C-alpha cells in the first residue's frame, strides 16, 4: 500500500491549491510539508528534489513530481477524473486551461502592490463576466448535463468550482447571471469528498491577506 501523497509548498494557496482541491475531490488523504524559510526551499533544491528548482512538488507513487499541470494531470488520470477517451481528455484539458488563465490573474492579485489592485480586480471581473463564465455557461447549456464533459465529474469541474469560489471571494455578485455555473458549484460542493474539504479545519487554505503576504516576503525575501 502506497503512502499518502506529500505536498511541498508554503502554507498558502497559490499554485498548490488546485492540487489540494483535486486530491480532496478524489477522496485522497494527503500530508503537507510546509516550507517556512528560504533555507527550507534551498534544502529541497540541494537534495535534488526539485527538477527545475521550484515548487510546488508532490511526492506520489515513488515520484517527486513538479510542474502544476503535470501533477494535476497525473492525479486526474490516476483517480478517473480525466474522461473516457482522448476526445474527452482534449475537452477537459481545453476547459482546464481556460480556468487556469483566469485563475492565474487571481493567484497574483494578493501579491500586487496596493496601487495596482483596483485595476487588476476590475480586469478579473470583466474577463470573468464577459469571457470565461459565458463560455462555460454555454457548454453546460449546450448538452444539458450535470458536468462539463461526459456527464461525469472530471478535473475540469473541480478546477472550475474552485475558480468560482475564488472569484466570489472578490465579488459576491459575480455569478448572478450564470445559473448553470451556480448549479454546478452547488452540485460539486455537495459531493461528500468536496463537502468535507469545504468544512472549517480542512486543508483548504484561506485567501491570502496583506498580513500573510508580508510574512511570506519576510520569510522568503
């Protein structure tokens, strides 16, 4: 029996959060080893654990995997969240990449200088309302099924649900005109594995506030 996956990152969201969400949705228990200082990161680099000298890194099935998308794809394939054939996989990848484009903007938002935040927030909301959310709403409307691809849960649904939660933290009204996205978020949130992850005290990380950002800069600056 293989041990639990071990996640190596700092104690925050950023690039590891999508990995936490996907493992949780798959019902996989995982451990975390948090880097608290630059020395912790240097130790991983020196012992050869980080192929490209950067985290996130996940120890799973005897491998030390880096690169977020590679990690997510492995987890999705291993736990049957990656479609039934290569056509479904292509759609799942396409939708996941769309989610990642918007999520990338949100990921950097807490770390921007205060003077840049209003402009970035307006940009995030504009792209969510006019580009990304209408596209996903249209997909759900086109086939009338419960999930984005093949009428069963895939990594695309999990990534999109995570994105919906993150954008709602920035603007609670952002989903007002997207009833099918709201329904998807509710559907995925009510899956027992996801429901557990959304409870207080889980390994889900809070939105990075200014205090967290300052402490991270001090520790790794």
